[in-house]
């Protein structure tokens, strides 16, 4: 059984196990419409009495979620959700607190806002050969505004979080695993079977036990809402600065000059502007 929105399709593998697949070709950019669709998906995840596991994946082998479409930052939805928080913070906070295990199965590039969605998931598994991770905001003159500055230090420690965020380069899956950014980097041929077997295992467990275990772990492992609000405000403010506009013009010129390689090696190209 499947449900579909314009950018996400939901496949109900079993009543207790869903796969949520993102598709926004050609680059799988996260945009304002996708944020609103994700908020609706979190509503469904929270309210389904049988659901125990939700896996997020991508229909594009080269891009899980390439990044947020910063050219549309002014359209970022900020209307309060059920928590009273702005849209993105609302949906990521509720995903982290939902009585369901959320898993990012990462194949391809995931940067910026896409990376921040995976950080809001409970677990992250990635293709050893094909997954690439990055927070490229600082090289672009901006700041992460969707949870990276709050969630990454909790996973990697302060020094490695600073390397990731301030360095702004791309990281392969093996390094991401070693840093604690992801749970495991698996050979690409094994990724889907591993995630499926793990999801089916957890989906067979008692939902109340899953929800209560997650609630207890969450007590000391989630960022403060005030910090998330501050980071989003800093990101939106940065996108309006003249320096960012000038740097974005140089980035567009470089993208035109190098073609597809710009998005494939975004960290490298932003670092040489």
C-alpha cells in the first residue's frame, strides 16, 4: 500500500514498517514545499497506532537530499506547528520525540538541510561507497540553521563538530562512521538488506516498549528548543546579508563553469571560491 505527495512516496511495507522515499529531481533539493510535506508526514507517523519503524530513503542514487534550496530561503515556512515551534523545528523535534524509530538509509550526497533531517532521525545507516555527508553553510557565508550546530556535537563531540561545520568540506561514509555522525557505513550492496532486516526486527517488537525506551534515552540526548530557534534565526539572517549574495554569485559562476561536478563535489568547490 502506498501514499504519495508531490515529493515523497510512502510505501507501507507492513502496517508497522514504512519506507518514505524522497524524489525531487534532478538534485533532490530540499525546498519549502518539501518542508511542509515532511511536516504532514510526521503527523502521520505520530498518529498511526500500528507504526513502529519509518525509514527515509531517496529515489536518486547520487543525491539523498543534496541541500536546502537557499535561493528560496525567504520562502522558508515558519508558521508554528503543533508544538508551537516554527515549521522545520516543529517537524524535526516531533520526529525525534515520536514513539516510532526513524531511520535514514543514506545513499548519495546529503548536505545542509538534508543532513540536518538525517540528524533528527534516530538512526543513520549509509552506503560505504556512495554516501557523502556535509554541512557546507560556512564556506557559503552562512550558518547551519536546521539543527546541525545542536545535534552534531552531541554525536561527534565538540572538536569534530567544529571541523565539520567550520571546515564545511565533504565527508565520506567511513569517516562519518568513525566520527559518530552515523551508526554504520555498510557496503552498498548490503545497505538495503541490512536496513530492511533491522526494520523488520524492530517492527516486530511491542510499540509501548519502543516508545518508552526512546523517551528515556531522549531525556539527556536532545538539543534545547531555544538553541534550535536561535540557529534558525541566525541562518535566515545570514541569507539576507550582502556578503552572502556576493558569494552566491561567485558560486553560480563556478557552477556554470564546472557543470555537474559542482554539486558532486560541493565542499571542494565552495572552499575554492
